[in-house]
C-alpha cells in the first residue's frame, strides 16, 4: 500500500481525510485503546475460506501493490442495500481507519459519536461507554491469525462477512450456537424423523441430552434416543447418522464441548413474583424439564439441589419456626 495510515469518512460517499503527524499520533492512541480494552467488546477469531472472496486475501497476496482505496469502497458496498443501492438504515455512518505495520493490518470503523474529535481524532471520551460503537479487524499480514471485534453484543455480518469476507473459526461456541438454533427451529432432524408421531418427544429428549451433557456427540445422541425407545436406528451400518440428522446438521462437528454461556444466553429467564422479588435462572427450560419448579395456589415451590441445600438454609434460616 502507498500509505501506512489512512482515514476515510464513509457516509453515502467516500471522503479521504487529510492527515498530519498529530492526527496519526491520535489514531495510534485509538487503536491502542481498543486493542487493550478486551472487556467491553465481542471478539472472535475468524478465517478466510476458499468458498468466499475476501478483500484480506487480495491484500495478503500483494501488500505492496494493494490499492488502499479498495477498503473504503468495499465497506461502502457492504453497507448498502443490494436492492436499493442506498445505505441500510440499520448501519451508522462513520470513519474507516486503516493502519499497516511490519507484520499486521488493522482496520477500524468508528461510528460517528462524541468519543473523538473528528477534526483531530483525539479521544475526548472513553471508548468503553455504551454510546460508543466500533468494529475492528486485527490481522497478521499472512492471515495466520485474524481477530474481529465489535462493540455490539455480536459481530455484525456486514462487517465480518460482507466487508472482510471472513467466517468465524468453528469452535465450541460456533457449534453450540448452530446446534441450539437447529434444535429450536426443528431443523436438526431428517425428514423421516420429523414425520414420526413421537417427534415432539424426540425434540424434548434431544434438549434434555444437551442440557445434561458437557459434550455433544452425534452418535451418542442417537444411542441415547435408541435406548429410550424413541427411535430405532441400526448403528452397525455405514452412514447411519444420515437417518437421524438433516443435511443442515452436517455443518456441526461430530462432537464438541457445549458452550455453557451459549446455553445460558439462550435459556436464561426470570419470574417476577412480587413488586420487589424476582426469581432468576440460567436455564428455565431445564428447570421445568426436571420438575424443579411448580406452582400451587399462589405459592411457587422450588426444589433445592443437594449441593446447595446448606447454603440455602443458612441464608433463609428457620422460617418455619417464626
């Protein structure tokens, strides 16, 4: 690239910002602040795939000859609706910062807020605040490691997929997210399983398997459902898993650790029982499945696990004696 540092304003058009030494120093401070501020944003490890064109791959093939203007052009294209060719209403305008070092490429979109003086790019507020929105990509020039960052609760697809041409590296989190979605949408299962009269029981027991195990294993799930008499799939023949799982489920690894945070984010819930009392649980569906909660008249009855009975007793005390 001709420049090691560049900034573009991305609205409905692209405007390159003229830089001086003071602005470059302030931009370096913005990059350092975001990279060091791990607790206030989502960060995922991503990769380039053969199936998808990637502007990073194009950069990696010839960094010296790469036209830096392709980055803002690709970002603006990604922020536009394919049907109307105008900016998507859900995507804020902002500044694209580009910085190249000896071994890394850093890309940052800072959406228009009061966090930085747009004349000097000097930080005037803390980047970790809720009103500050940014997205970033930190990549080694050989693309051996690529980190994608988003201040929102998940990485925006237009940033990671449409602009950068990346996908998240498959890991327990990705597998768990896809597994839960497939189960909830009832798309984990083959057509012949969906046509069974006891399909609702199969879905329920599949959820139970997920809740009760730290490891998801495709063949073990089939064994478990076979054992409970819900399905009858011979496991001594080749490709027997195809009888149970859908084509969409092929994207899941054969076995993986179930990410407890993914489960918690999906199934956590709370019940307000009065104006000043709320019961919270990390997995309300699991609580109901195990019949650990029930209501009688206007009373909620909770079953306390053995591991926590002493703690509960010490906090509640002997209420019955009062």
